[in-house]
């Protein structure tokens, strides 16, 4: 395995800071690996010259006894969407924006720079992050490193594949229905969707546009420790974001050392909402059993969510309104009419979800949303977290034209994204949630479980993620073809 895959971000930063490792040498190795693994299509833009100069700065600072921060000299990646680096392409997955260059840094990039990180490039995403497969007309489809015909998930699939394959230590992503957690499940890494407002965004012209449903930025990493460190760097209030909240009192870095026998877990194998493939249910159930055997309190709970069709309708009503507004902003800013432009049919159909939706209907979608929030709060009860599967099925075909499963556990489903995942519910309710690796299927593809906490209780989510990592370690479970140097 590569050094990036076998060493935590904190350990790498410490080694660079002390002079035991060279940031430039590490970045060069990562850049070489990105070039060697171009079949993954994990990156849209690789910024070799800027990354090497930043690495030299990190090495010079280390030699002078200066500490650049908790990610001193560590190579990281940013999703090519809302995370913008001035002077670097920002395509948002749209071929029509292939030459668009960011004029300013996003808050996420500012904080990564302030922490001493070396940004090596921007990662792949479907156009405008509209779906849970990562494919676009810029660079193609991104597969999971475990099977080149199955998807890395989406919409942060480039980030998840890059982290899993050793092309970055940690990476950023965003999540409007599972876009951090679905790729994490497909790629055997951890993806954390924080509580709304914990990771601020300086999006303009409409920062109020992503509150319904919650769209949140967050980190992806190979370990609970790396995700906790990245979240600690990215979170905290910023006056440019009207939704940003102050940092919590919880210590997310200390949370990963919380003893397993101190944890209390509510468990639902399917949220009492939709069918789950038996191999997914068995693998996640085995992980929960391992936590119980290690001393955690585990209780299987019922989840009284609204009817699946009603809840799904509320989600699509609000997500369709969001994407329709984004399309209007793209047209106003760049002169691109996405309803007529040569774009992916799935993007056009996502925008079309808002057709014939009135403002009243969009607002009334908050009624089942409220019922869902109440149901999750009741299910968690006095426990620290609720654990469920992330996906209802193993990783699916990588192309946008590949159909989602139309039958799950003997039950017919519609073959649309919400059928394949249990993540979208928590964008409606706003609870923080992470996908954590739990094992591989007999044919060697990953399965993740979802750890859901109370609002602003990311420390509980990360404590349980770390406990799963201790009981079911996955560091050695990456395919040899993707982990050899």
C-alpha cells in the first residue's frame, strides 16, 4: 500500500513538521499515483505546479521550525462544485463550464490552506452534483476502486475514489441526499454529512437556496481519526454564511477514543421504510452485533416514518425546486440554458422535477418532513446514535444509463435513486450522519452502515464510527491493484 493509504493525515503532518518526511516527496508520489490511476477519473483538474510550490513552502516552514497547522504539508483534494480555489477550473461537472475559472477561494479552501494542507486537485462529480452516480461529459464515469464496472457513487464519487485509492489523504464533498455517504459506502471510506451550518459556505448569489433540503459540505477519509481532524478544520462560524453556527462544545478529536462500552445504539435494518438487499442487511447487522459483543448497548427500534411514497414525494418536490433554481442561476450567470443545452438527460429530468410545482406545494412538503424528524428523534430515544444501512443494495452500475435495481429482496421497486439508498431521509430531517465501512460482499465490493446522531452531535457519530473501525478494521481491505505503489 502507499504511504498515503497506510498513514493517517495527523501522522503525516507530524512527520512533515518534524522533518522526518518531505511534503514535496509525498505530494510527488501522490501526483504520480493520480497519473497512474487516470482510469478512475477521480480528478477533473490536477494542479501539479501549485501543489508542488505549496509543498515546498511546507518543507521550508518545517525547516524553520514553523507549524502551518494540523494538516501541515498533507495532500488533500476538493470536490469540483462549491469548493473553489482561485485560479483553478471550477466546472461543477458541466462540460459547458470546462473553461470556467474560480475568481476566489471558498471558505473550505481558505480553511484547508490555513491548516497547512496541500490541495492537489479538484475531484469528479456528476453535472451540478445531481445524482448518486459520478459521470459527466468532461472526464467520464468514476468507478469504485473495487470494481471498474460499478459506480463510486455520487455525487462526491471522485473524492471517495481518490481517498480509497491513495490519491489524497482526505477530500471534501457535499451532500443533498447522500452525496457524501453513498460514495463512502461504495468506496470503503468514511463520509460525514454534518449538521446544517457546521461547515460554512460563501456561496453567492443565493446562500439561502440550499436549506430545503439541507445541502451540507463535509469530509471524506479512510479513518474516523482523519474525518474528525478534517471536520475540526472545516467547521466553525463564518459571517459570510447566514446559516453558519458556532463550533459545538463537543471535542470531535477526543471522541474517537471513547470506549465502545460507553456507547448506546439504536438499530434499524431498514428504517421500516423500504426493502434492503439481504447481503447488505446481514453485513450491517453483523457490524452491530460486533459492537454489542464489545460492550455497546444495542436496541433494535421501530421507526415510524411517513409512508415511503409520501416522504419520497416531499423530497423530490424540494430537491427539484432546488435544482430548478440552480439551473436559473446558471443561465443568468453564464448564459447557459440547461433545458436546451446538450446536457445529460438525467440532469434535465432532475431539473424537471419542479415542473408544475407551486410555491405552496413546495412549502407543504415540510409537513411529512416534520413527521420524519419527529420519527427519527423518537427512534434515537435515549441512545447516542441510530445505525442503519447506507445503501439498500451493493454498488450498482457506473454509467448514468445503467438502471438501478428494480427488485430488492424479492420486492419490486421503481429503479430510481431513492430506492437504492437510505441516506436522503436525513437530508430532510437535518441529523448528522456518516457512512462507515462494515465489510465486503462475497464478490468483493464494499458495504457501509449509516451512523446518525442528534443535531450538532457529530462527536457521537464519530465515536461510533471509530468503534466500528476498531471492531471491523478495513485498512487492509483495499484491492491490491489499487493499493500497490
